[in-house]
C-alpha cells in the first residue's frame, strides 16, 4: 500500500472544500485578534479557517469513542487512560489531554513517570536517545508519534516530539460578510425585570454584530512527515502502522468532521488530491482500517501489556 512512498520525504495532501449551503462561513477566532486574515505578496487576501492546533484535535476526535476511549475498531493501540477521583469523578486520557502524557493528571503519577523514564533511558545531563523515546511512546501512547508531545512537566523538559502529521485549512480571495442580530427579551426589553439572586447584565434586548466570510476557494492541507516517522527506526510494520493511522485520521476527518462550527459546515468538493509524491493516490478508509487492524496485531509486542495503561489520579479543588 505504501511502497510508492519509499523514496519520499513527505506526503502532501489537499482537498477543496465548499460550504454545504450558501457561500458564507465562520472561521476560527483568536483571543484579542479575531479572525486570522493576512495578505500574500500579490495582495490576495487570505484567511486561516482552521489552525494546525485545532485540526490536530479534530483528527484525534476521528478515533475517539465515549468516555475518552478509543473506538472498538482500533482496540490494541496504546494510550493512557486516567480515572480522576476526589474533586471530580471523571475519566480522561492521552487521546484528549493537551500534550498527551505531559498532562499533569498523567505525568504527576510517580509510578508512570518512572516507567516512562526507564523505557526511554532518560537521564539528566546526558544526551537523549530519541529512538528509545520513540519506542517508549509507541508502547505507551502511539498517537504521540503522530501529533507530537512536549513533555515540559517531565524532568528538565527536554523531551519534545514534533508533529508528524500537520493539517490546516485556509481560504483564498476572501471578503467579509457583515451581518447582525439581536437577542430579544419578549418580557421586558429594558432588562429591568430580573430573577431574584441573579443580577448579571444578561437581560433585555442585546444587539450584536456578526462577521462571516466568503472566499474564492477553501482548501484543507495535510503534511505527513515520512522522514520523521522513519527516523524512529521502529521497524517496517510499526512505520507502516503510523502512516496508516495518520492517513485514516485524514480520511475520517474529511468524510465526517467538517462541521467546524455552527456557521462553518463544509464538504469536500471532489476527491482529496496527493500533490507529493506525484502519481500517488490516498487509500480509501476501508483499506486503511483493514491494514491498520492487521498491523496492530503484528506489532502487539511493541505495545505495553495491556496496551491501555490505567492510572488513578486524585484531584483537589483549588
């Protein structure tokens, strides 16, 4: 399935997107900045519709089941699941935590921290063996090798794994579509009648402005760093598993994950296109899933036993 990629350093994929209805869409917004607009050297106005950070989260969500678990079809992949007790009664996992095993709910566990240290042979004041780090992450949280991990909370913070798969969505030739509305209070437009004990200024009629965008084109881009994956030297089957898992996420995101916001519901126009290497076609989801299930069984010995590491973390209310 991936022989044609053997001499390629990267796999580049792009897909043209369209709003499912009309022409307007709502981009991601940034605190104190708003929409991420910018211009090219020729004056063409561009818009960041979805950032790399957000797309990474959405790619992760394509294989996420209930209660921070993996979907049953991918049972056998490694990750860490945490039962929270004390101030909250909930579950979390490396599938949803920021920076994965660097989450304070995970890396604060002394037994797990020591297990990871031993697995990657980490020692302060010595060079890091990155292949051992990759093997440890494959064993404990395989998705870290796809989306990266910055272990700032582990030892002296030197363990950093970059993303192998990066995605973002941008729009070209954009124009603002300004509109507005009002939140109506049919009982008392002045907002003077209030619920006893709740005196926040959320009553009355509240007019607001809304800025959406139109675009000549909207494109989703994905970059899979094949050279980085190979540098981990995990063996051919594990390398193929990482590529299969990354491309499965891309496929599932494009087919079912493009309702990004209430006013940003997109669909793929045509088929995703591989721009590098030339002549390669993106495998279909069913092929990728079947291949992945085979590779999970083949590389079972590289995963932790059991592949889902269970941790219980006591929480407090600050």
